C-alpha cells in the first residue's frame, strides 16, 4: 500500500464518495481476479483429482491384492526380491531407452 501524498494547495481534496467508489471498484476487480484464478487452479488440478478418485474407487481390491502379495512374500521372500530386482532393472532400462530416443 502506498502512503497518500498531501494535497497541493491549488488541488481540491477528493470527495469521499469518489474515493469510496474507486475503492469499491478495486475490491470488485480483486474479487473477479480471485474467482478466475480459483477456476484456473481447479482446472490445473483436475487430472490429479481424477486419478485420486479412481484410486479410491478401487481401494478395496487394492487392499486385497496387497494382502495377497504380503502373504506370498512372507511365505516366499526370495521370489519377491527377484520380482523387485526385475522391476528396478526394467525401470532403469526404460529410462535409458527414453534418453537415447530423445
């Protein structure tokens, strides 16, 4: 906010109604700006929200699958390690392939 400079002697002071109207117009413009930015924010976050809602829809099956994997890994820990190593190696291979294709 800027400090108001003192009025010059030859300049008439601003009427209160004019200043009030100017401030109300400024507030109204700020409200419009906030509404526009809120809409842009919602649109930017829509893909993330859609993905989250998809995960929530499959929450029960994902819990069941996690339980099955946990039981299997408790009974056969070496197979889980083997699968984890293969996933990591596949991810690294995929990343290198993307870099080479750029």
